[in-house]
């Protein structure tokens, strides 16, 4: 082999080895990139303002007659609206309106609560939460011709749910809640109502 060719090989070989060392990691990293249109969500934390809406099936029962206990649950649709802020990985605070609705003829019967709620997440990286709330409750019957009757009293809530992440800012939110309400009747005395609600909602969260 001519000396000039051997000298060229000796000169080029280190250059080629260096170039391969630089290009191979870059090629591997490029191959590991996600296909166009997909977004990798790396941060699973809870933060910022949140808003939730949900639909469900609620079983309403009442304890009107002293000593008789609660009546059998009567299931009808429910709707809920929640909003608030996030204190950290383990706590959300906010307000919630939950309504049970029963339409019969020219009247609409409703059981509603407006609550201050706190949600505790025992596992930092999981969506499981426990919920408690206090506020006002009202039962009412509204008639088509504008007349309505009802009572307002104390409401308390305990529940649990799960936030299943669907995207960077959106969660699917199944939940089970128990709401108890106590009233002073306009005719004297007091009575109770409760609502067992199984709901499915969507939660939106701001932040990164």
C-alpha cells in the first residue's frame, strides 16, 4: 500500500471514530422521541385553580316521622359544580353545589346543598382523595305557575373519589358522596334528609 494512502488512513480514522461517537447518541435520542401530535405529560402534580362538573344518580331518603327512621332511597339524576384552589400535593379547597332533581307533572322537587369542601389526597402521586364539606341545604318544590315551597337548613358531606388523568389539564372524576341535611320545619319540629350520590365528572386544572 502506498505510504500516502496509509498516512491518509491514519489521519482519517480518529476523525471517523470521533464523528461516530457524536452521532450515535443523537440518533438514539431522536429515535426515542414521541410521534408528532403526542405530548408526554411528565409532571403529575396538583396545582392551581380547578373546576369540576359532574352528573350522577342520587338516592334521596328522609326521616320525617319521629322514630320511623329513613325511608327507602328514591333515585333520580343529580348535577354538581365545583371550583377552588390547590394548597399542595395533598389538599384542595373549594366550594360545591350539588342538586338532586325529580320532575313530576307540573312540579319539580329538588334537594340541593351549597358547601365548602376540602379534599385530602393521602398518596402524593395518586388521584385517590377523601372529601368533607359543610354548608347549607334546601329542599324545595317548584310549580310551573311560579309558586314554590321548601325548607333551608344545615348540610354536611363526606365522600371519596378518584382523579384519573386524561391530559395535561383534564381528569376523569368518579366519586361517591353522602350528604345529610337537617331542617327546622315551618310547622314546628325538625326533620332530616340524606342523599347518597354516585357521580362521574370531569375536572379541569390550570398550571403547567
